[in-house]
C-alpha cells in the first residue's frame, strides 16, 4: 500500500478521536490500529513515522510509539 494511503487512513482515525483528551485519543488510535490493521500495514506505518513521512497527524505519531 502506498505511504500516502497509510497516512490518509491513519489521519482519518486520528480525526475520529481528536475530540478526546490527548492521552486518551492517542491510546484509542493505537488500540484501533493494533486491533484492525494487518501486521504489515502496521509495520509500514511504523516505517513511515520513522522516516518522517509528511502530513502525519501528531496524534498518530504518538500512537505509533505506543504500538
């Protein structure tokens, strides 16, 4: 899957939880990714974060660190 698609999908998830307190939002994003994404998608997202992919929501970056 292209990195741009990963970023879009992760940011969509972040938007769904953005109304929550920051720590709760990050936890919920991490839980969602861990629960519903295939391991290879999660690995690609981790790589995108590590490489500083443009456009990633800061909540996603924090959530990936918790995976």
